C-alpha cells in the first residue's frame, strides 16, 4: 500500500466537485443582480446552458450528496429569479426577458437532472410546479413551443397524484397546456385537456373557478379564430364556463367557503361573450336574451357598456328603431361608457336610421362627449357621408347638420385644431364630389359651409382664399356672374395672386367685356406668382368664349416673354401659329398676320429651321404650315388687290418653302418656284396700281428672285398628264418669262438682246401658247422705248403657232395681225423702205380666204378691210396713185371675205374702177407730156376724183 493512499491530505476531490462549483458560481452571479456591474442575462443564460450540458453528461454517476446539493442550488436559483422578476433595476427588453425566462427554466431543469431525493418531501410536485411556472413565463412571451415543452416535462412527474398538492399541480398543468394548445390553434386538444381537468377541479372551489376561467379563455379564442372543427364551438365552451360560475355562485351546504368577490364579473363576462357569439351568428333574439339575463343578474347600474352596444345592434337587426333609440339613450346616460363606445353606437344607429336622425344624435353626442365632442362630431359626420352623399337632398342635410351653431361651437379652442381641419376636409371632399358631378348649387353650399371650420389665423389665409376662388368657379358655372365676382374679389383681398386675376378674366369673358379682360391680363402679369401658363389658360378661355381679341392679346403678351434659355409652357412656334390662326378669323388683320409671319421668319433665321420649328415630322409640319399659310394669305390679299402685302407674303412663303426643301426630290420645290414668281408678280402689280415706280433695290431683288425661280422651273412640270396641272405649269413659265422681260426692260437698251433671247427660249418651250406670245408682243411694242425685234418675233410666232394648231384661235390670230400691222406701220413711219405692212395684210387675206362666216372675228376683219382701204387715201395724198390702187384692191379683196363689209363692196368696186380709169387717162396725157402720173395727180383737174375717193373712204369707215 502506498503512503498516498493512507494519508488523508492526498485524497482526490469528488469527480463532480468542479461542476458543482461552477454551478454555485453561476447561481451567485444570478443573485448579484443589484451589484454595480451585474452580469447580463444573456451571459447568465449561456452559462446555465453550459452547466446543464456538463452535469447532464455526468448525471448517471451523481451521488446522493451531489443530488441534494443540486437541489439546494436550484432552490436558491429559483428564489433569485423571483427576486430578479420583482426588481425594477433590470432591463425589460424582449431579448432580456427571453434570457430571464431561460434562467428561470434552468431551475426545474436542474431539479429534473438531480432526481427526487428522499430528503426532499414532494420533490416531484415541487419540480413540476417549477416547470409549470417556467412554462407560464414562456407563454407570456408568446413562445408556445417552449412553454409546451416545459409542461410536457412536468406532466409525467405528477401523472399519478396522491397528495392534494400534486393534484393542484396537475390541474394547473392541464389548464396551462389547454391554454398553450389554444394559442397554437389546436382547439380540439385544448378542449380535451379541459375535460381531463374536471375530476381534478371538482375537489375545490378554487379548482372549479380555474377550470371555468380555462373554459372561458378557450371559448374566447374559439370565438376569435372560428375553428373548423364543429365539435369545438365557442358557444358550448362559454356556456360550460358560465355553468361552472353558476355552480360556484349557488350555496353549497357541505361547503363553507365564501363566494369569490369577482364572480359576478366573470358571469357578466361570459354573458357578454355569449351575446357577441349570438350577434355574429345574427341571432338577434339570442343577443337580447343574454342582455336580459345580464341585467337581471348584475343590474343595469353595473352593466358593462358593451352589453348596451350589442343590444342596440340586436334591436336594429330586428328593425325596431324605437327600442334601438332607447338603447342609444341608455348608452349615452351610462357614465361608465367610454366616448368611443358612445360614438360607435351613434354611428351604428345613424347607419340604419339615416341622416334625418343625425342632428339629434350629434347634439346628444355634443352633450355627452365633453372632451372629445369635436372628434365625435367628425366621426358621426363621416359615418353619414360614408352612407352616401350622391343625392343633392342628402348633401344639403349634411350641410344643415354641420352648420348648426351648437355643432360648430364644439370645435372652438386650439385643442380642436386638427378636428376642425378634419371636418373642413370632409366637407370639402363632399363638395368636390358634387363639383365633379356638376351639381354646382349643392357643392357651393358645401364649400361655403366648410369655411365655418377654417380659423381666421394667418396660416389659414391660403386655404380660405382657395375656398373663395372655388366658390367663384361654382357661381361662374351657374352663370351667376355678379355673385362669382363678389367671391373672387374677397379672395383677392385675402390673398392677392394670379389665380384671382385669372378668375376675374374668366368672369369678364363671360360678360363679353373684352376691354376689362385685357386690362386684367396686365394685372395678372404683375402678380408675384405669375407664370406664363396663365396666359395659355387665358387664351384657351378666350377661344372658348369666342373672344378672339382677348386671345390675341394674351398670346401677344406671351410672345413678349420668350427669351433664350427661359422655360415656357409652350414652344414659340406653336404660339405664333395659334396667334396667326386667330388673326385669320378677323377681318382686316392682314398687316398683323404679316408682322407675326415676319417674326417667325426672323426666328427661323436666328435659331435655324430645326431650332425654331423642331425636329422630325412635327417640325416639318410646323414649317409647312407657315409656308402654306403665307402662300394662302398671298393669294387672298392678291385677290383683294392688296399687292404690297401679297408680294411680302409670297416672299415669306418662298423663304419657308426654301427652308423645307432639302433635296431635289422635295415636293416643296415647285411651290417655292411659284412663290418666287408670284412675289415678283405682286411687286409689279403694286407698282402699276399705286403708280409708284420700283426702286433700283426692288428691281434687283425681283431679278434675283426670278433667277432663283428659273433654276427651279423644271420642278414645276407635272409628272402626270393632268390638263389642269399642265396649264398651271405653262402659266407660271409664261409669268416667269413675262416679268423677267419687264424687269430687263427697266434697264438700258443693252438688255434688248437678252429680252429677245428670253422670248425665243420661251417660244421653243412646251409651255408656249399663241396667247402668251401675243401678250409678249404687245408688251414689247408698248415699251418705252419699244423693243421692235421682240415684238415682231413674238407676234409672228404667235400667228404661226396658232395656225399650226388643230383648232386655230382666230381671235388670237386677228389680234396678233392687228398688232403686227401697227408695228409694221411704225417701222414704215420710221423710214423703213420695206413693204412690211402690205405683207401683213396680204397674210391676213390669205388666212381669211376659205374661212366660214363668223369663224374670223367680224370686227377684226372689218378693221383690216377699212384700214387697208384707208391706206389708199394716204398713198393718194402722197402722190402714190399706184400704191393707192394696190391698197384699194387689198381693202376690196378683204371686204369680199368679211360678212359685215359686203354691203360696201359694190361702191368700193365702182370707186376702184373710176380711180383706175382716171389713173389710166391721166397716165396717157402725162405720157404725151413726158410726166409721171403720180407726180401730176394733184393738178387742178383732179378735185373731182379726190372728192369721190374721200366720200367712198368715209362711207366705209362709218
């Protein structure tokens, strides 16, 4: 044997000593909760989890002293936990409370680990009671799973109770498990556990009461959760609780225990839940029976307010409004009834009785709800409104209700500011609903009533002004313009802003007072809160009222606000387009339209076409609109002979169409060409009309424009063969040639060759017609000085072209012949030795030969015959007898082919014959004398012949 085995100093410590020491240390930490630096609950809970794990691993080898020691430490721990729960110094957060519950559960866990020592009386019951209380703590925290685990650990410890203490613990466990099952939604298990508790509870009144409370608790849960199991009914559970309470209340000869003080309250509670269950089942008679029993048992003075509330519901459910009203009065008279119950009862009653009863109910509430009268009034009115305010009659009833002085007085004082705002908002929303429905009379009354709930303080000025403006809108819609004007003036006094000015503009527009409307626009623009959007709105209103002058003024003011980088409600091009459209509706606004069209062109030049008109198809449409409008305005004023304006409009149209033409295939190029030509046309027409010669600058501009048009002339030829399009293209090509000739004519004579070439080019084109050439010829012959080469070429080409056509136009041919004859005569007078005039008459004779009567204009044929005959007189006076005979023959030949001249043919033949005889006789005499007959034709013997000749010519001319 070793010495160490004999010496007591070297004995080994017990194997569990370290665990017990650790446990004692942790328990001591729990007890020191009031120390300066106590351990946090979470750390203590973690320590106990560690200690329990260590002791659990050595539980099989624990000795009886160790078990007893664990019991002592567990008891200390439990007492410390109770002290900690009663202390106010510890934190009560959710995590801290969960940690405290875990520390509490550690005590019964230690007892369960240590077993039941013989030295501890009723050790199993004590451990079970610890588990029961720990589980109840978990239930209080909502951890049903942990609570159920505690109860299940405790139940086997007292499953076969012998002592009364064990039976009480088992009863408590069953009731706690029933509550946990109910909280978990397992109502069937809860009912089963309550059934197991009946034998245990019957032994004492306290147990019976606990069981009754358990039934009532599970019944409440079943009432709220509506379990699917039909065997678990809230009604049966609450009835069972009520029976148990009745049993406790009845006198028992063998029991001397006094009644529980709050037993009547529990019975009343059961009856309330039974009434609620019946009310949910719509068993109104059942509800009334419960109420009757409750009032018979507890008395009306001590009645819970909810009973009267449910009775009110039941009477309303049966349709007995009189009894329901009495119940409402009873609730109002009950001093114990909270204000929210009174208000709720009033809401329920009004929902059935209708708004007719609202005034009486609201006055009663005002008397009952001293502190919350305003809130109650808001809730009642809300209920009435929720019932529907669609009809004007009901809306008026609401207005009368809230305008009562007693109701308005409820909202006095700063404490009711929020309720006053709520009532105002409620009435405002009601009014707005009728406003949207266009019930303007009704909404005006509601808006006006809502102003009773606005304070006069500075903070309410904006809201008050808004109400006044909306009232003005309502009366404006009702066409009560004076009333609307009064309200908007009041709003302007409260808060002067652009909204009020805009409302005044609308009123003036309705009154057709355009001058005042325009003045008010200027006032509106001076307001602090003005922004350009108001001008757009004013324009829309003016257009709707057909006040074009006001709309034009508004848009004009708006145009003055545009500047670079300034945000505006509408693009400048849109404003200009709208303004021009409006001006077009008025008479005599061409100058204004031209002014704003010029502005559009100027802005296009400054910003570029895309910068001003916009990109894409939208910008293209805007640009084409301005181009087309300028074109149409040019045509319109040209028809009215306002050529100065039309010249500028066509010039603007050319600028816009030019900006729109981006490629050779662009469809705007033909119109651009036409606009350039029409602009020059209007310039020259204005010159002629106003008798004011063009300046050199204008002439140069016209030449430049026609030069541009000349480059675009091929684009105006139509792609198809439509006759009207072809004729229009021919006319524009002629106009280009004609006015180009005229402008060249303003220059010196060095331009004559250019004019001739210009006409020749035109004559060789497809657009050339005899009429065009005739006009060119006349123009060339009438110039100062005349361009005789161009005139002769044009007139001859006109005759040639006309004769070459399938159906010659003899009116054009005859006019060309007349002008050509005059032109040839002019050349003869200028000293030409050619017989050009006779050639013209001879050509005319050749044309007349073979024509049907009337085919050649009679007046022109007569003119040819008479002028040819009369030229013989001129030749005779010039001592040219042979020439005279030649012209007399031409006149006679022409007369034979002119129907109106045939009556003079015989006289003309006789005159010619006589003249020829005279000429031949005189010729013989002068031959003997060696003289020329033409030289001697004016001798003394000639007067008789001359007299005859003059008579014949005069007769023909007449």
